[in-house]
């Protein structure tokens, strides 16, 4: 009768191009990235490296992102990761407080600094009207377990 052109069908033996995108590799990559960020995110919040004293006190339950004031081993004072002079500490905290900050302030003092240095910083923060102040320590590691 006539020549058969295939009527819209593909020829046998030749693969037909796919019209769909395979999203499985993209989902795999996104899950790996999600896991990497979930593991790395807590490590990024530490800030300034200090040698904290150890204590047997129970940890405070997490109440959101705290504001940290750190006294390093060399006596520098940091608000989060910004170096601040002791005389500028209160104005710096008040500037943050005017932006709506009403959370706990954690003080991280290196254990090689004197108790007086840590109390001096804590006293200035308290005198400025900040009442939610906490000290950050490391938990005591039981020597019996080592």
C-alpha cells in the first residue's frame, strides 16, 4: 500500500531521548550538604578560644542564641567575636540592647585570668542593668572513666 513511516514511533534499536530530568543525584548532593552544615553549625558558634574552668554544675537549658562576653588569657575582652575595651563594654552592650536584645549574657573567662578580672567585667555588666548573666564553664571529666 504505501511506505510505512513509523507513524510517530521511534525506530527499533535506537534509544529515545528522555524528556524528564533525573533529580536523584541532585537530592543526594543536597542531603550531603545538609548533613555537613548540621555538623559544622555548632562548631561555628564557639567564637574566641579560651580555656574554661571546670565545674560539676548542671548545664543551663538552651534558651536561644546567647550573647557572649569573653575574657581571653591575654586579658582582651570580646563581645561575641569583637574586641572591646573595658570602658566601651557597657556602651557596646547597650547598643545591642536597644536593638531589642533581652536574652541571657554569658561570660566566658579563661581560667588563667584572675577571679577579679572576671568579676570586674561581670560587675560592669550588672551595673549597666543587665540582670540575666551566666558564667560558662566546662563540665568536669571524671578521672575514673579515663
